[in-house]
């Protein structure tokens, strides 16, 4: 079987760093007295581009490998019985200076609820025969158009895997 590679969204890996670079350079050259340290902000699009290119999912020779900027994980697809996508909901505290955190005198507002934000992320879990998670990765690596190709690559290695 050939190597199948799944990468993050093209917009995040290529377009967003270009937009950030153009904005930083535009601010630097349009502003008359812009300090030189403004150019050090160009490290931000470089980080986005490197992370976008290094983060990928590879199916090759019976192994599913998730590579990140620093490290990665791999598992033999013969150990996997299910691959499922789940939505994980987390509650994140907003900064205390948030606009929604204004409190008028005389009113009792529950600050804790106003200071919390709900986030939902889609995560792909690789489960073994007993239902335990072997490892997980963000679902955006296998985009909607690539799901069929991902499913075929995994089932080619192990036809007993239930995908999604």
C-alpha cells in the first residue's frame, strides 16, 4: 500500500501566515516611526506555517502515525478496532477584563457564568478491542473531502476496523 498523508487545512497552513505577514509588513511600512521590533512579530506567521506543515497524519505499512511539530505518536492498525469522532466540550474561563464581564452596581449578576465560555472540539479517537483509547488527534486533519480516502486507507490495512 502506498503512503497516504492527511494534512491540516490549507487556509491555516498557507493563507493565514501570508495574511499575517502582509498585515505586519503593511503596519511597519505605513507607520512613519515604527520601531524595528515590529519586524520581530514576523515570527508569528513562521510559527503558523511550520506548525501547519509539520502536523500531519500518515497511513503507511499498517501503521497510523500522527506527527506534530514536537514529537508524535504511532500505532499499528492491527491493534485498532474502532476509529470514532467525538465532540469534546470544555468550559474555559474568560479574562477578567472581558466586555461581557461588566457588572453594574445594585445588580447581582452571577459572575462565574458570565465569565465562562463553552468550546466544542472534534477529536478522532483510536480505540482498541476493549474500548480503551489508544490515542487521539484533532478531527480537522481528516477533512470532509478526505474522510473517504482515510477510511479506504485504514480498511485496506485492517478490514475489521469500524470507522466513524
